[in-house]
C-alpha cells in the first residue's frame, strides 16, 4: 500500500462500537477494538499517504440477522426499514474514491438513524 497512489483502508465496524448492545460482549468488544485500531492506523499511515477510515453499519439485511429479527428491528427503525448491503458498499466505495482524498480517521455511520434513538 505504501507504493500505491491514493491508497485507502476502510474497516467495517458496527453501531455496536458506538453504544453497547447487551448480551453481545465479544462482538461489541471486537468492534470497539477495531474502532481504536482505525484511529491509530490513520495517524500512523497518514505520512505514507494511506487513508484509514471506518464505516459503522446498523442492522443490515444479511444472513447475520434472521427474518424475525429483521422484522423486529425494521418495526422500530426511524426510516421504517433496515439497511441493504449495497448501501454499506456505497459508503465504502465513497471512502476509497477520489471524492474522499482528504478524509482519514473518520467514522461514517450508516444506520438509517438507529444510533440517534434512545433505548
């Protein structure tokens, strides 16, 4: 990466690294660690011209969530639905694009407003 022009790394964290989710300590802890790694790597790699950022997806329509869980989460979502995989991919594509060449150490939350809700 040090030899590449415009090199960029995008880590996939989770809204579990923004607020705690009970009964998910291993998952949450790993995402909090990745959040810290993103920040440290951004500082360490910036002099080499490598940008490091992270996306923080909320619930997404994937096999990680069964249908019942997806329905429950969508019912309480601000936007009335959960995310689609392509929406997360679009966020990553932006962060590695020429439109984000001065962005490093940033955290892009892609959760349809989930992290704004209390409770």
